[in-house]
């Protein structure tokens, strides 16, 4: 009935595509095999409407109880006005998506979704980008919007993983306060670790907003992330619902074969039914779901099968534009797409690119079956052509472009047909992957950075100087990810390659990163650090600002801050800051600013000047929340030294909120408890200091973190001594000393002073004096005025307990001069009061204990 170049469809197909096409009703037409004329529509144009309705689903059977549990979770979210994370686990085809579809159809709220890709490892935030496209807005708070703009590529400055998670949470909360939000994330078994962290961040920290995070995954997720909360584990369907999904029209013997082979898997039942309906005669029943899907594809015409194979190269969701590029010879593209929609192999989807139509494979396994049928040579050609098409689209992910070019090169390598053109494409793939890996490193997404940079390195021949440029970045990512042995191997390789090829820039970049790595595990061995210091003139001659920023930062920390030489450290850090800003490295700048704030607190800079410097550092960041929090915790202790305890506690509270907002649990517990503890000791509020420090210690033990544990334990030991709990104080001081690194001055000095006072209280005066003088000796070798003063007061307490009052008074007088130089009004005033007393005994506020 259709004229040349015209497509007419019937009522069944109209229901399938009405939301995805412009249709025009025509007069009823005569159809083959039909007694009476049937309704018909003319297809004018395929298009994806803004709110495309989902494709018709099979009957919903056998999951009533599971649906009730999801509805209860939704009602709980609404009633409690909170966020909840629910994960559905099950094998492929078991009915996870069907269950979620049924819930989405029943609720009143906004539904958004994202999926993790099965290909292109390292594409951490793809599900977030999909949700952002659907919401079409950004959070109202400027900092939160900037974090997401960096992810969208709208601003150059990278945002950290914590900032992206916070910005995304702000957006979801704002939208959920307008309309309750169901956020669906599929295929979590392929999620990057950083994205799983983001979901946990959302679930734990979202507040005052009804959000249900509904995740779907295969059982591999539990193997990867054993502690991941799973609410539902879908089992195979029972016999009765299986029977309901098999049409009665099929012969009974075939129905029984299908039911037996399906083993309760709904996708098997649906696809087998479709195979039986479309085939001639009674089909054989394949032994597996994958074999069944392949058989279903074999039923198609060669042209339809080829179209699906081309589409599979882009992925589960694909665009009509990419098909035009991948199979340009197909002039019947639109009618074939309509035919595949009618056969329920595809359904229209929301386009991810502007001005495009999009389609989705009915199931990811169907996409996999289509892709598996492609010969390797065809795969290589199609991946290359898709990359060329995608590169023309603005805003396309470097990760995706790199992946498709990488696949093209890999398949040709397996076929042994690598040409000069392929080597050029390998270089381009490495450039895309290296660029994406560098961005992942900048935002702190170390799993993605390691993956992307490793792949970029593997695509570069060993003789390529650009490979040497990538190796130091890969070494840094491996170090941050905790893969220290591999990091050392990579950096040593880079160092040797730089020296052997005369690539001085690459050699020095590798040297700096290896020094950073080895000094963390072997702080006593500073051979690499000496080489870094000697390399500064060469780096300046090369004009390598990135390497200079890293070198001066390393020198400032290792030769300055770590050894208590703060004035020396500050000078190096200021130079590092200059180079970091010159190259626009926001991550390096934020790190250096935090170190400068620490130096302002702990070094010889007077309190008033240190406070002014900290406030200036905050202003210079332009509203960077993480830098503000890092500086605030040091600024708080400086304010406490002036006696402004309420202001000090308020600053720490603000920093804690920021760390918690950003999902930085370690900082929220360790750094904050140290700040509160220092304030409590200055205020002689030993009980309050003890509560905060004990909470921090317990949290660190629970997280298994040892880096901060010795410092928190040393401060807590001081607080316990102040409360008169001597045995507990001694136990913690011993523990702090045993776990502290040799160059951890604060832990060694504070715990040594506590042990000295406990020993003196028990009458072991000789041992006590030895501990106290060792602590003073450590502090005296630094320009940490306050630490040195506190160590002298601990020695004064130790001597006073042995009735050596004149010597004790001398120590207090020496401490007073140090406090006055620092501008620590609180400690200085107590030292004066102590000297004015009738005798010099252990007193409140100077490391002594409450009487």
C-alpha cells in the first residue's frame, strides 16, 4: 500500500514508535492476510522527543515482593526527607531493569538515570554527565557549579574528586527539594572506584532532600567491593511466572523446552519467544542466553544485522549520525531502524548529543552479541571511523576518542596488519588517553589516572620521547594509589631512559617524582632529594615551571617543614607557589597554600602576622573551599593563642563541615581532632580536648589509617595527663612514640614530655629527666618556637616534681621568651603567672595536670 520512498506502519508499530517519530494518520489500507482495511500511519521523520516514553515492556510477573520493597524505600525517602542508597544485584537478563522500570512508572517524582560503560576504562564520570544532561541545570552555589563546569569542560581549572562529588550532591539536593528524585545508575559492576565513592558520598552526606539512589549491578560488584550495601538479590523466576511469560500459542512441547532452558531468566524467555514468533517452523532451543541472542540476530536480514553490528561499536546507546558515518552505503537507514524497533531489538533513547536521534539496544547482551559477530578487521575499521566522527562533535570525551583509536590499533596488531597509518593513530590515541589521564591525576581520581596513563604509555614506543613525558605522571598516580613498588619501577625506568637518551627534562621530572616516592618510605635516605636540589639550575634553564613547582615544594616540605625549619621551608614553598601559579596548576597551588598555613602556625612567624598571612592565603584562592578549610584549622589554633577560644572553635567547626561536605572522612576526623585538641590544651580544657581527640583516634583506628594516628595519640596523652589519668597517658605516649616516624617531631616531642611527667610523678626522676631533655633537644634543633616552649615547660614540670625548683624556674623563663617571640599570649601569660608564684610547680595550661 505504501508508495515509493514512503513508509506506512500499522497500529502495533505506531504504539512502539509514536514517541520517537513524526507520524501522519492516513486512511485505512488493505493489508496482506487481513480481511478488512487496517489503521495506518505515514512516517514523516524519526525524532526523539524531550520526554520520550520508555519502550513497551513485557508483562511484569513474579517480582511483587521485590517491587514492594522498592516502593517502601521510596516511601521512606519521602517520609524522612532523606537520601537512601538501594542496590539490586542479579545476573544479566534476570529482570533488574524491568523491576526498576515498574517502580519508575508507579512513583510521582523526577526520574534521571546514568550508566557505567563496559568499555573505555577510566571514564569515571560518564553516569554523572548523563544525569547532568537530563537535569539541564547546575547548582545555584557558585563553587558547586564551578566543580561541575570543570567536569563538563566549560572551565580549564580542574576540580578534585571531592569537589565534584560535593557539587553533584548540591545539584541533586536542590532538584529533590523541588520534586522528589529517583536517580537510577545501571551496570555498577563496571564503575570506577571513584564513582562508587561518589555514590557513598551522596548516600552518607545528602540531607533534607528526598533522593532514592537506585543502583543495578551484576554479582561481580560484590566481589570487587565486598562492603557495598546490597538491598535486593534477584533470583530466577519460579515456574508459575515463567509459564506466564511464554505465549499459550506456542506448542506445549516447545513451551516446556523454553521453560527448562531459560532456568528462570526472563530475558531468555522473551528472546526465545521472539525467535519462535519470527522464525519458520519450530526453532531449536539454544543452550545459553548468548547463543540465543546470536540466533535472534541470525534471523535478521543481512542489512539489518550489519546495521546492528555497526551500531554496537558506539555502545549500548548509539546515535543515528554515527550510523551514517559507519555505514554510509545504507540508503535505507531510517526504515531499517524502524523495523528493528518494531522487532523490539532497539528502542528510541534520549540523545546524548545535540541535534541527534538516539537508540538503545534492548539489552546490553544484545549489543555484545552484535559486536562479537564482527570480524576483527571490521571492528578496527569501524572504531577508527567512529573516532573520526566523534572527534568532529564538540565536547566529546578524550577518554572515548582514545579508546576507539586504541581498539582500532589493537585489533590490527592482533591481525598482524599494522601500517604506518596505524602507528600514527596509536600516537593520537596515546595523546587522547594521556590528556585524560593528566586531568584525572589533577582532580585526584587515581584509579582512572593509573588506567589511562598506563594505556597511553603502552601505545608509545620506547624510543618515543613523549613516552618519557608520560612516565613521571604515571609514577605519581601509582604513588598516590598506593602501588609503591610499581611506581618505583616506572620512575626508575623513566630516569634511566632520560639519562640514556639525553632527555634532561624527562630525567629531572622522573627524579623529582622518585624522590617524593622514596622519601615517603625511606625518610632517612635523602640521596634523591640532594639530586633534586642540585637540579634546580638545570630546571630553571629549561624553563620547566611544572617541575620547578614540584621540586621546590618537595624541598620546602622535606628540608624545611618536616625538620622543623619553618623559615627555610616557607622560602622554598613561596618559590614553589610562584611556579605553580605561573603554570595554572590549581592542585599544586592548593597543596602549597595549606603547607604555608601550617608553617605560619608552627614556625617563628608572630601570631598576628601569621593570622594576617592565613587570611591573605584564603583571599588569594578565590573561594576554594578545600583551601579555606585547610587554612581555617591552622588559623583556629592561632586565634586560640590569642585567647579567642570561641572564634577558634567556630573556625574548626566550619572546616569540619567542609571536609564532611567533600566526603573527606580522614581529614574530618584526623585534622579536625588535632585542631580541637590543640585548642583544648591551650584553654586548659583537658576534658573537652580528650573527648575530641579520643573520637578522632577511634575513627582513625576504624579506618585503618596510621599516618595521623601517632600525632592524635600524642595530643591525647597530654590531655589525659592534664586530667590526672597517668597510666592511660603513659600507655598512649608509648604508643605514639612507637608508631611515629623518626622525623615526626610533634609526636616525638609531645609524647616524650608526657612520659617524662608520668615517670616523675611515680618517682622515677632520672628516667623522667632523660625523656624530657631528649624532647627539648629535638625541639631546640627547630625554629618551632611554640613546640620548643612546650617542651621546656614539660621539663620544668619534671624538675619541679623532683623539687628542683630553681632549675624549673629557669626552664619556664626560657619558655616565656619563646612564647613572647611567637606571640602566644595564652601560654605566655600562664608562664608569667607561674614565675610570679611562690614555687614553680606543674600548673594548668602549660602541659601540667589539673589539681
